[in-house]
């Protein structure tokens, strides 16, 4: 007996093809959507990061690094202009700039687990 692992990507493709064949056989219309992908966020400077952290989020560098799941040295390098955030970190920084309140549930959950432990 051979154990076969089911690949979720294959299953998704197979399911989609089966749905397409059924719709063609029954005369149902297929639905097509166009999704516009967002542009990459523009670079964010060290002063902007420090201002976000201090004035909007009211966090220390240590807590900010922990929330972003990066090292303290990374946050320090960003704020001093030695490094620039990119990829997911850059996207997250722009989201926090636009909606700093999105951190409230994360910080509240962290505080609750600290009080319980």
C-alpha cells in the first residue's frame, strides 16, 4: 500500500477544472473577476518611522520591534537611515501609518497574556 500525500495546489486546480467542465456540460456561465493588485508602497524614511512609532503608536523601540517581529537593531537601523524597510515590513509600516489603531487588539492580547502568566 502506497501512502500518497495530497498536494493542496493540485487539489485546487483539479477542483477548478472539474467545475469548469460541469459548467460547460450544463451550459452554466463561468464567472470571471479582475483583481487589481496594489502598487508597492513607496519607501519610508527613518524620520517617518520614528514619528510613527513615537507620536502615533506611542511605543518604545523595543516594543515596536517586538510588535513587528523584527530585532531592536533593525528598528534602530531604520530610524537612523542605515537600512530601509522592504517587502512585508514596508507594507505593514504603511498600513500602520494609515491605521495605527490596528495595533490595539495585538497590544491588548499581549497585555492580557502577560497578566495571566
